[in-house]
C-alpha cells in the first residue's frame, strides 16, 4: 500500500525524463503522464511533444492535478508530421510582411525544434494581429477518453479537405463538412469489440468514455449529445457485426 501511495507524491528525481541529460541545468519536471510506463515526468516543452491522447497531471506544489495538452498550449498540426504547415508563414509574409520577419524567424526555430507552436500567447496574439495562423477547436474521441485540442490544418497548395486530413492521421471525422469531432480508429475498434463481446449500447460505451475523461464528474464533460448516435452509425457503416 505504501508503494502505491508513493505515486501520489513527487518522485525523488525532479528533472525531466526526456531532456535532463541534454540540458544544463536540468529542466524541472512538473508534468507527468499517467498513461505511460512508470508515470514519467516532463518539463513543459517535453510534455508538449508528448502523445496527444494520454492523460497528464501537473504538480501544484502540494499534489498532482489533472491538466491537458490544450491547457498547456499544445496545437495539433496536420499535414507535416506534427510540424506547423509552412503555408501560414508564407501567408503572413504576403499579408503582413512588416511584423512577420523577426517574429517568424524566432518561432520557426522553436517550431523546428519542438514540432509545435508553444504557448497559448502565440495563438491569442495571432488573433489580434489578423494573421493567418488561426487554430480550430476539435473534440477527438479516443478509447482512453475524450480530448479537446486546438488544431491547425495544412493549407499548402493542393491540400486535402479537412476530413481527408483527419483520415490521413488516423482520425475518423464525424462529418465530411467542416468536422469538429473525430474518432481515433482504436476507439472505433474498441467499441466494435464492446458490441460483439459485451452487447454494449452506444450510449453506455459513450458514458464509459465520459467517465474515463472525468471520473468524479463525468456529466461536466462537454460533448454533443448526438455523438453516441454518431458512434453507433459509424460502426454500422464501417463493418457488419457478427
Ligand atoms: Zn524536458
Ligand atoms: Zn504518455
Ligand atoms: Zn501544409
């Protein structure tokens, strides 16, 4: 029991699991992943490069509290292996050339290092400067729970439609027109097995996902009430149930 309770405390080593050997002094690790082996702890930068469908906790000084990649400023980029689409830098250079030069040079360096845009400040400031680096909000449903993410689409010449970009990244869109919700393929597989082996209804399976997302208060997980119907319809459409 003592060993289990030790998981609620901060580990003896407070340096980041990923970058401690590369950075001097080591970055302090305040965020940990409860879905990875042995609950590794990360600094904020390394946490942002972490798996987008894992549950994270942040050390508050006295205890761990749940946090999300979205709260930490993560943006899910489509089309370039997780890196921001270069089309936005090009668009800004065309429409806002004066402010783009120095800022983008700094940002691009950071982006190439971390393959993502760091911090919610970047997104907020982009809204005020009127540039083209807008993000969209998406609900992505995985077998481990329901995740909210800011996403940035690829806008390169000849880019795919949004629902095709989702499919290329292993996400099944709820609609082909301006999708705001998507399911991971593993989520659909898990639901399919639930139907076959446990005769679980779509609403019960979805209630389980809400409970996995917020165990204490599943009712406050904000989702569209039509999603269970959508989930059932998708399974019926994808394959016959034996
Ligand atoms: Zn780190
Ligand atoms: Zn993880
Ligand atoms: Zn692109």
